[in-house]
């Protein structure tokens, strides 16, 4: 019996050498870091050069830079709450980032259609988390509008979260639709 176990161990070791585990997708956290840095840099510029609630026209009739503070979530959800939402959304960002980092670890490095969206959401969540911890609110400054209808102001972190979420949804939607490999006709 010990001879069989020894042979299985040798075969398993040889198999591991021939077929090593695929590299983890954690390298994509570099993209998350880039999003965090870009988000922090643009928010710093907004704080230095914009006055609160004073629009600066970029494309007349379409885009302004307008500094606003959002204590809530997307579309100012729960912005009128008594302050508990700061810690709720902070905790949510930590949990979501942790889950996505775990999924990223389990994703092969080369599977960019899965890895990049995870990394984008992580970077955006951390960018807004930093704001909540330091300022007590998220700094938004990108203001799209048409006439008097304004889209809620947002920032680079928000762009990353939305883009990543769309990527995750699309990856899930098309996960089972891989191109079929041509079979040998002579077989």
C-alpha cells in the first residue's frame, strides 16, 4: 500500500511541474491602484480649483466641472441620513473589495474580461472609501447636463465602479458562450 502512495505522490509532483497552477489575477490590482491614484489626483485638482456648487463650463450645454459633496451613495441615495450611512457605505466598500479581491485571486491572470472589471470596481470602491474616511463624504465634480436636466455629479471612482459592474455583468452574461473548437473531421 505504501508503494502505491509513493507512486501517486511522484505522479502528482510530476504533474504539478508539467502543469503548474495558472498565475493569479491579483496582478490586476495594479489597475485598481492606478484608479485610486487617478481618482485622488482629480479630486485634489477639483478641491484646489473649484468653488463648491459653482459650475465651470467645459462644453457649453453639456458638461461642467462642479464641486459637490455627496454623503450618500449613487444618485445621493441616503444623503439625508443622520451620518450612519458614512460607515455603512465604508463597510460595504471594504466587504465588496474583499470579495472581488478573492475572486480576482481565483481568476487566471490572462482572463482579462473577468479580471479587469473586478479591478475597476475595487479601485473605484477604494477611491470613494478614502473620501468617506478622510472627508466624511465623497467628492464629485463631473456634471453632465442637457438644458436644465443634470445627471448627478460623479467622479473617476464612480466611472470605474460603473464600468467594472457593466464588465462583470457582460462577463456573466456571455460566460457560457465561448467559440466552439473545430473538431477533426477525420475522427
